[in-house]
């Protein structure tokens, strides 16, 4: 691993790496006279669609396309292993948590068409003034809800909340969730929230996604987009509020959480067994076509009782493309052709927008009318009309910080550890990770 530099990010990522390690080649070829594209994919939930995209690219251009997707929780280790190989990845998927560790492998992208095609260039990841990674998808996450279940709740004579519009802040959310849990039999469900699983595929929802909300406000208070050396922990009590609400009003007992998977939670929601799931727009391909229709999917922000949160929208994150600076010029050129092709080819744009369900940040997509119908992304349109502010993902000191947070939160949920350990992981763990990795 190379020297870590202080980096900035206006929009960064909190992405779950799901799926299994798969070396899936569009052609199986490792080289050609035109160069090659080898993508190290961080968005495991979209592995099949990227394979489909690669096959179409190879068919159109003759350039080989290969892909590897890491197993849950093993992305950085897999990336490190792959980059050490002779035929290393030419295209690297990154988020803001791991970007600082790999910045020396990121080529300057300021001259690429994909950079010039961005609707907002503030979204890029930089090393100083050098453009190193470009966002290719803008995800949003929060509390996805089943509108059909909520309609039954709103109509009940025992309900205190009677419309989606009344849920503006933590107090209303709490009242609604607890009433739904108390009357789950009346509503024909197993719990208000899906299982808060802590198996590898699911634990980033609680060690990464959820803590990013208080992290956003820490950055706001310090008026910075650069990773701070310390955080105050001011909003950790708010983190406890929402976490308590989830684990006390879910489909399973807290003692079962260590083995509960993301697939479990998605299945519970997709089958209509729970009203809520903490999740993001990347889950849409797994939810689409199941019992919960697109029109019945809505999203509430992750309210925690923070002053002013009633004016917040959904949390916005991103995943990034970086080109391996160590790759041959021929392979770099082939990889740039792939990125250009993604911008120009209607078949590619259809896969990205419709099949993957991505909201892209590119002018070319908007101009050609490629806009996703992903209901989890379209749910944010309501908040945009109210001029709600986005909860923008800010960099964590390291990916390890999130893993340590998840461990402490699981212990608390199971009753085997105190909340003070979560507080210490958030505050002291931040300082420790920053000093270890970023201070130099």
C-alpha cells in the first residue's frame, strides 16, 4: 500500500460490496492489439449487469473486457492482490473510504471525456488539484418503506400518524414505527423493520451507512470537506436513537443478528413481511418485480432527532471509476474507450439506466433522455421540490473504522457490550485511525 495523502471529496461513497469473487471475462481474453479492459468492481450487486455491459462493449469494439468482483468485506484485500499481478486491473472501482489508500494507482483523468461530461465537476475525487476518480453513479439511501403497508397503518383508528407528509423528523418516525410494531399482527407483517443483520453482507448498513449521518453533521460543524483529525461525538446519542428504534422494532430477536444477511433483509421487505428497510438505490434490481411494486416504494430520510433534520433529504453517495496509472498506455487507451463508449452507446446507456437502475451524473445521459425510473432514486424528487438539503457522504478515516463500529454496535444490539464502546469507537477510533493512516 502506498503513501496516503490528504484528499477531498464533495460527494463520496458508502457502498456495500456484495456478491462473490468472480473473474468474469466478457471474452476471457487477457490482451489484444487494441489493449484490454479489466475492471475491478466494487458494486457486487451489479456484477451480472457489468458482465452484460462488457460483452456488449467487446461485441461493438473487439476490445476484451474482464471483471472481478470481490466477496463481501474483502474488496481492498482483493484489489491489493489483483494490482500485484502482471495483468492487473486497468479500471478500478473506488469509494471515498478506500480512495486515499490507492491514490498512487489513480491516473490523471482531467483530460477524459467522462470528466468533461460531468454535470457537476465538484463531485470528483482529487489528489490536490489532480482529478483522480470520477463518479459514475449517484446513489441515495435512507429508510425505504412499503407504501401499501403504511396506507393500512394510516387508516387504522389506533394510528397517530395519517400520511407520509406528517413524517418530518425522528419523533413522528418513532411514533409510527412503534405503533406498527405493536400492531404487526393487524397489518399482517412480521415486524416494522427488516432484520438489522450483521453478517458480512449486511454489516456495512450499520457500521458504515448509518454512522455516516452523524459524520455528515460533524463535517458540517467543522466547515470542512477534508477528513478531520478528530470528531466530537456530538451526534452519537442521535445514532443511538435510530439504532435502538431499528433493533427494538424488527422482524427477529437481537440475538439472531450476527448471522442475519442482507439477502434476509431484502427478502423480508420484498415479500411484504416488514414495512421498512434501511437501504439504498442499489438494492432496486433485487427488489424489482417482487411483491412490493415500484409505486409502493417510498423513502424517508434517516431521521435521528438532530435539530433541523426535518429539512433534510436522502443521503447521497457515489461510486467512482479510476484508471490504473501503472497500466500500459495501450490498456489505458482501451479503458478510456470503454468510458467513452458508456457515454455514447444507447445499448450501454439503457443497461446503466434501466437494468442497473443508476442515476448518472453525465450531461450526455440527460441530453439523450436517459433517466432512471428507479423508485428509490425518484423518491428524492419529493425532497428536492421542498428544497431539502442532501446528506452528503463524507470520507471516513479508514474502512477499518466502519468495521470496528459495526463490531461495537452488534455487541450492543446483542446485549454483550455497552453503548459506551460504540461512542469510543466513533470518537477515539476516529483519532486512532486518522493518526495511523492519514497523519503522515
